[in-house]
C-alpha cells in the first residue's frame, strides 16, 4: 500500500543520513562518541501499522494468527517500541476474535448487552429530547412582514396566500388594504380569481418541491376542494412527501391519519412518532395532541409536561388541560401557576 511504501522510503532516507559521519557531540556521560539522533521513522511506521491494523479486520486477524514480531536491532532505540506495538495488536486481535466467536445467535454472552437494554436506553434518550426541544414556536408561525407570532389558532389570525405559500397576519393584510394594495401583501402577486388559477399557482410551487405547497395540495385532495375529487390515498402520499421535506403540518396530519386509521391501517405508534417529530421542531398543535394522548393513556405526569410546554407557547386548550388536571389533583398548584404565567407572556408577545 502507499502508506507502507512511503514509510519504508522515509526509513531508508533516515538510515542513509545516520550512516554519514557527523561531528562529535556529548550526550550525558558518553564523551567522545558520535551523537546518533534518534530516528523517528520507526515510530511513524509503527503508528501507521497500528492505524491500519485497527481499521482492517483482515490485517488484525493475520497478525494474531501469525504472531511473529520483528527482532530488536542492536543500537536501535525504537525496536522495542515496534515489538510492543505488534504484541499489543496481536493481543487486541485475539480479544476481538474471541469476542466475535462468543457472540452469536445461539450464544448469549455478557460481552454483548441484550438488544432490549440498548432499545431502552435509546428510548430514554429520545424521550429526553422530546421534552427538552421544541419549546419555541417554529419560524413558520411568524408573520413574514411584521415578524410577530400569529395568534392561535393560526387560521383565525392570519391569511394564507397560495402565490407564495405564506401566512400573513390580519393586521398586515389590513394595513396593505388601507394603502390601496389589493394584491398579496408579501410577494405583490395578483391574487387568484378562481379555483383554476389558484390550483395552477399551487401546482407551480409543487413542481419546485415546496414543502408547504405539497402539504397544502394534500389538504385539498383530502377535503375535495379547488375542483379536485376527494382522494385520501393521494393526500397521504403528498403529506408523506411534504413531511420528508420538513413540513410540520404534514407530520401533524400524518399523525392523525395513522393514529385514527383514517385512510390507512391503524398504527398508533407511527402516528405518535409523527406528532413527536413535529413537536420537537416547535409545532404547537402536535405538542398539545401529545399531551391529550398521554392523558388518555393514563400518563398524567407526561401530559402535564406536554401541556406546560404548549401552554407557554400560547395554546389556550393546553392551559385548560392543566387546569383540569389541577382540579383532579393530578397537577400541582405551582405547575398550574407556571403555565398560567407562561400563557400570559406568550399572548402578550
């Protein structure tokens, strides 16, 4: 290999320089002897061997099988290092081989932890992420003109424009109308006059793989709007594509479809996973639904945590959920007070 050839060339060059006569120098108590500078190529060569053997299973196995080591040369200060490296590699290779032999489908060994333990640890890490991420609303919930968060529910406090696939808050829409602007207040495109022109705008954005447009077209197929026939499988297909492109609304829709078994085979775990993916990225609706699902399944402490997060993002339904849990003695007064203050701050913002 190239790395071995270069190491050998470097070793040869160092050996040539060491064979040339050099002025006498003193090294400690060795007066009158030639000063021999330690050659570093052996060290580098040994390290290259170690790296290659560690990354190559075949090399490691061959070292362990042959178990032959280079002899220490007289006067070579690095010979012992090379021998030690090879012995260490052989010992590691033997341990790896023994471990591979001891771990098998019919051999339960303590060397490999049971898969159930790994799955439990992974589930614990995912649950921690779920509760530690997504405490801020997603950027798509901001008006692109005034940069303020929309009130909840969004469809009540903002208008969606199919030309640019943007929500614009009612205040900015009114301000544009007062200035005489009757087009889209964000991109200044003429608003569609009928369903056909609106569908053409949507299809144009879908062709550019716009996640919001693909999700919106899925909504229209699911409801049978804009002259489209109701087609639930097509809607699920579009939502799946939009979710892969990062649409939080699509994740929320798919969560409901799989959890309820609407148009697809019921798969509650898959539905919950879609809600979790959206909630960790700041989707308020998905977070609230996770809280309601946890409450329904009897996990009241988890429900309180989800409701706390979404209430602090301005969700009134989540605040009412904590209020009910508090009345039933399933949430503390401090938790309800914290949710109430967080909701107030979010609404004022």
